[in-house]
């Protein structure tokens, strides 16, 4: 069971009940250990550019419930929804040997390859409507057994392991979604890896 809550006066604050000033919203989804069990949910009716805190509770066919999971803060995008930024767009910055390469399955048919070492791609002018934790979806390609990208966003860096196909096919589009904390305004999101090769980058959606 997924429980999002939002408090206009105190955002990112967990709530277990409701009051006239802060009403909780609940969406339910069954989480099962069986092969047909769902492990994701789509929550609708959220307000744009608003901070929410999500918790997850599992339950079984006998009505038994687990303890709530760790609280996860998420800020919804501005009105109009999430925005996609193509890695090969002219406004972005390539360093070292990073270059635009063909990728028929990628968005726009192009991607940024030859990343790693002193080579990186900086996706410029990624905007956030307010301070918060946003879901960033990275579109990428990797025909190796998997590589690690070093992502810099919002003034901090983190390592992001990316599974590969292990088939030397760099034309398959893949994606992964991670939370990033951004302050309101304009940002640069950089992908590379100073110590190793990194996967090719297709686009980011925030």
C-alpha cells in the first residue's frame, strides 16, 4: 500500500491522519511474492510542484500488514508534467572525447558516447519549480556487462550502477529512475566517471 501525504504549511512531513489543514491521500496496490504480484503503483490526483512523503506497506491475502517502509520524499513536477532533455542537444557541454553517436533505438536517434575518464556530458538548463527531491529518469545504452556513471546534480555527486546487456549491442535503449535533490531554478546535470568507462547517455527526464 502506497501512502502519499502533503502538507501545504509543512511539506515533506509524514502524516498518519488528516485534519482540515492537511489531508492525507492514499492509493493501494497489492505487493506479492508470487510471479504475478505487482511491485509498483501509479498515484494520481497529486498537485504540481508540491512535496509529498511516501511510505509503503505490504499486505497479504490474510489481511496481515507489514510495518511501513522508509519514508521517501518526492516533489511533483511543474504544471505540464515532467520535461525531457536530450543529451545531444546543442546547449549541452561535452568534454574530452565525448561525442554524439548514432543510436536508432534512442530518443532522437542519437546519444552521447565515449564517456569516462576526462570525458563527460553536462546537460544544461534542467529546471526545478521549487526546492525538493525529484525523480530523474536516465535513458542510456550499454552493451557491456554494466558500468557505473558518476552523476552530479544539485551540487552533489553519486555513483549510479547501470546494468548492461553484456552482448556488445549498444543500440538498445535502457532506463533507470533515481531521486535527486534540486533547489528551485536552473541546473546542470553531469554524467561521466573519472576512474572508469561510463555508459552512453541518451536523455534525462525530470
